[in-house]
C-alpha cells in the first residue's frame, strides 16, 4: 500500500502503522520513509507522510516480531 498519509491532530507513529496495516510494531517502516519527521512524537493535522510498500516478510508474518530497536 505505497502512497501518502495525511496526519490528523495527535497522530503518533504507532497509531499510523496500526491504522494502515493493523500492526503497531511496523511503525519503523513509516519512520524510515520520512526522516525529516523522526523527532516528532505527536503530529499536528495535515502533515503529508510517505507510506512505503511493506516488505513481503512483514506483510505475511504470522506472529508479532519485535521492531529493530528492541
């Protein structure tokens, strides 16, 4: 599902990943695609973020895997 996502007030990385893909732990893919916003914890409304295609392994994983920073 590559494309763009426009934030709503109060969006956070994990909430965006959950909304788009149903899995909060995939937030790092969105973060990596938007390095200019890496320091943002809570977004204001209207920020246009790039949404990358998920790698096949992330799309088909049956169990929750830990994000790379854990």
